[in-house]
C-alpha cells in the first residue's frame, strides 16, 4: 500500500473531515484531493503537515524499508 492510500484509509477509518484537514494543513483542497487519489505525489513538507494535523507518529504512513528495497536475494 502506498503512502497516499494509507493516509486516505486513515482519514476514512477515523472520520477525519477533509475540509478541516486541508484548512489546518494549509494545503489547497485540489492539491489534497489529487494527493489522496495518487494523481500527485506529496512532498515531505505536505506529508509532515498532514501528519502533524492528524497527530500521528512520523512513520505512520511510510512504507517499511524492506518493502521499498524489494530484495530478491538468491542463496
């Protein structure tokens, strides 16, 4: 699952108002919408703003390092 999918899932599961989120984050409604649908990647500053407003730990929506590497090590 990608970061935008994790964020969207958290918002939906916890009943977070998108209106409140974009206002408190200082991110436009359009930008937030395209980020949450995966049409636009979010930058670190936007991610941090969302994380702070949602009051979650820094790595809450990030992909674990091992998944990113997707190592196919042959033994």
